C-alpha cells in the first residue's frame, strides 16, 4: 500500500494514527447526537453549542473558581447536562410527535442565541486553556511524534463509547429508554416515568457533547463559535452510521477519521470533503440504511 | 397624551435635519462580532472615540458624530453600507473596513463618490497595488511589509530552510508568495508547504509534515481562528521545543493573549504598534485599556491615528473636499502617540516604523499583557515596498 501511494511508510503510518485521533473525536461528538436522534427523534442542532459550552464551562471553572482540568472533566458535562434537561423540560418536549423539522428549527435557534450571545460577551479571539501538566509532552513512536494529549483523547473516546453502548443496550435503564421511544404509552402504563426518561436522554446527549468540549479545550480554539464548523461533519458521520445507531455511529466515526487521514496523503485539498463523499455514496447505495434504528 | 406625542414628533422632525446639518459624521465600518472583531471591532470604535476626544468635539464648526456599522465580513454588505453612508447619510469619511475583500469593495465606491476611506486593518498588498485609488489610505501595513521584516530577522539568525502552512485563499497565498521572494533573496530554501482550507479545526497532519521536513522555520501563513488553532497545536506537537522556529507574520496582541503565554513561546511576528514600546504608546494604551478592557491591537491603534490626522487635515485645509484633504495628508508627516515616522505615499500606503517582536516566555512576563519584546524597530523605508516597484497606476514609474 505504501508503494501504491508512493509515500514513505512513516508518513502513511503517521496520517493513519492521526486519522484514528480524528475518528475518536467524531465518535465522542456523534454519540450524543445519535442517541438524541435515535431515542427522541430530535435533530439536535444545538449539539455544537453544547460542545462549546462544555469547553467554555471548563474555562470558567478554571478562571473564576480555580478548578483544574480533572474535576472540570466531570463538572462541566454535569452542568451542561443539567442545562440540557432544563431546555428539554421547557421547550424541546413541546415538539415531540411533530415533524423533526420543528425541533431542528428550535435547537438551531437555541444554538444561535447561545453562540452569538456569548460572542457578544467574550469576542471571537477565544480564551487560553492550557493542558493539564500530566498530559503535556509528546511520545516518539518512531514514525511520528504523538502528543500525549492525543493519546488521551483516543483512550477517553474508546472508554466512553463502550460505556454508552453498554448503558443503552445492556442495562435496565437503557431498555426503559428504548421502550419509551418505541411505545411511550405502553411504557407509561408499566409505571415508568416516560417524560423523566426523555429529559435524561436529552441531558445525556448534551453532557456527552460538553465532555467532548472539555477534551477539545486544550488543543482547539476555545471560543463561542468553536462548535459551528464541527457540527456538519458530525451530522454526516451519524448519517453514515445509520442515524441513531450507537455502534453504527462509532464505526462510521473511526472509518471517516481514517478516510480523512488517507485522503490527506493522496489529495490533501479534498480531505475535508471525504466525509461528504462517503455520505453521498452511502445514501445513494443504501437509501434505507438511515432508517435502521436501535 | 396624544398631544404630547405629537409635540415630541414635531420636535424630532424639526431636530433631525437641523442636527444632520450641524454634525460632521465619521463612520467606522467593521466586523463587530466575527473572527476579525478581536483586532478591529469594538476596539476600533473605541480608538476612533479617543481620536475625537483628543482632537476636540468640533471640526469646521460642526460637532463630530461617530457612526458605526457591522459588515459581518461580507463585501456586498460593506459596499451597501458605504453607499448609504456616503450618498444619503452625509458621512464624510469611512474608517477601518476590516478584511481586504470588504476594503476593496468600499474603495471602489469611495473613488466614485470622491470621499476618503482610511483602512486600518486590511492587509492585502493589492490595496496599494493595482487597486489603489487617490481616496484610499492603508494605515497599518500590507502582506509585503509584514513578511519582509520577519524573513530578514530569521535569516539573520541563521535560518536556511523554511516550511509553509498556508491558508488556501488570497491573503495566505499573497503572503506566501511575498515571503518566498524574500527567502530567495537571503539564499534560503523552501523545503515544503501544506495548503489548508479556511476554517480548519485540526492541523495535526500539516504540523506532522512540517516537523518531518526538518525545516529551520515553520511559517503559519494564515489568520483568525485558523491561526489560533494552528499555533495551539504547534505547541502541542512541540514544534518550538524541537528546535524549529515559528514565524507568524500577522498576529495581534489580543490574539496572543487569547492563546496564553505557554502556547506562544518563541513566536516571531511583525507588528505596526507595540503598546509598551515607549512612554507615549503606553500612556495611550492605558487610556484604551480603560475603555475596552484589553490592550490595543496594532490595527485598532492605527484607526486612532487615521481619524486624528484626517480631522487635523480637514481643519487645516478648511474643507471636506477629498482631493484637498488627501493632498494635505500626503504632504504632511504622520506622527502621533501611535505612528512613528509616517509618510502617506502616492499609492495610498502609509510608510511608517514597524516592529519585529518575539513572544515572551511565560516566566519572564512582568504582567498579563507583557506578551512580546521588540527585537528591533524597522524603519518604514526598509519595511514597505519601494514606490518604484509599486503596481499602482497613480505612481509615476
């Protein structure tokens, strides 16, 4: 393969490793988006804003309360998750049962208010956010220099993807969440609090986005509009993964990460396009694919 | 009640035209919330207010009124506002017009209506080249001036091989082309380049190539959020720690602040103004800080200088006629709290002293804004493109 691409092996290995890192990031972000769509049928355009709020919350915790990265990794998703629950209880839940277009417009509106409100307050240059001292430095893998922090992102992503999959598919709570989607009235008759489950699901989606935001803060620009450019490729990833399937999303995320890495070697200018080419191909070849549910 | 409203309305109807006649409108047109607002935006408006404070409240007996509009980084929106201001609202001069695409659009209108436009943020060298007009002035710098000082300084330190990470649009490509010429002049060699699209989140792949090339200098020829992301990640990949130098021709102090001291170590850049360079710049910057809460970017400071000298030129020539006022600006030295050794040239570029700066290591900073040290001041004549080489049709070559 290395010869076919007329590329020295170290370069190829380097790009593939980076592809895995990108994939991990897509997986983390896609996961929350995917469960919110799969379980609530809400196309959540505020996901990028929740991701931004996670990063911003970590910055605020550090700036105003002196709370370090490690507690923030838990606290920021918790805060944003609670906010997600609040938004669901006050606004999102009014639109269940309607065309998903309504919730799309609602969440898009929420995202714009959050992003531009914060932009007005904080400007676009962003805030400084240093990585925790334990995770600085870089590993020499022989074929490339891999910053320790990127390795940490891959590790987090794998652990969280497994945890969420287990939660949804292997626990009583997950079964109730799925049941509440399929047959809400019947599930209610069993004495299960369906509205509560739905709020929790939305909150979980928001918390996962916020967690990705905290993880991104040390390496990407922390600014009110940091989620905008990421939302669309992540949507493409969950479309490829089958809209609402946890393992489909995760597999698609890593696949796209690798595809981007390899495109960067062959035709660098098209790297950002790779995700959309795959999406179009998937939609054309397997149009029913996206209807697969949990 | 109705009567009160009617009286009020009549009052307003009478007051508006009277005011319009009396006030002398100057307009700041810029990006108020997008990526450029960090080094233009509200700070640019505050700098204009300081200029009015220093000049005095009236010019030619008319009260000076500052109007502000947001062009949202869109050239067509900028052109629409400029037309409205110049033709219907009686705005005498437009200032700033951040980003080159918007600036070029407004320049065309300014040339048609014959009213001045003073650009303090746009850096494209086309502005003082083929697109120059007698009514436009570029008050900060262009890509030529930004890159020349950086290349010369790094070559003097022994840099021989260079790698470009370039943003794939007019600004990035112009900057790279200009720098390649200077690099060739110093006998250096460009060993590689990576082009990236605008609004790239992850630069790992490009940085890996830069690292693999072993070049002495890695140039980040990009701007805005791309620049912040690439610098942050260059630090993560240990580009500086590995002995490579980072050259960033275009970066302002508020952006450096946003990156944080740890992420900018070893960065070398060109600035048109450095807030703590001397007592005068420091005193001015403290006033700016009191208004805005940040230290000024060089481009924001330039807006102060542009408006102050424009108002002086109007007062001295006793007219708002653009030809007269621009001729006055070109004939007199530009010197104030912000600009040193300024001369407005026939091609519209303000030749003045630039500063080659290096970011301070975190442990040597004396305060939160003590971000850079001036390596050397570059006289305007050395920094800017010689008029003899200008592509501007107004220059008699």
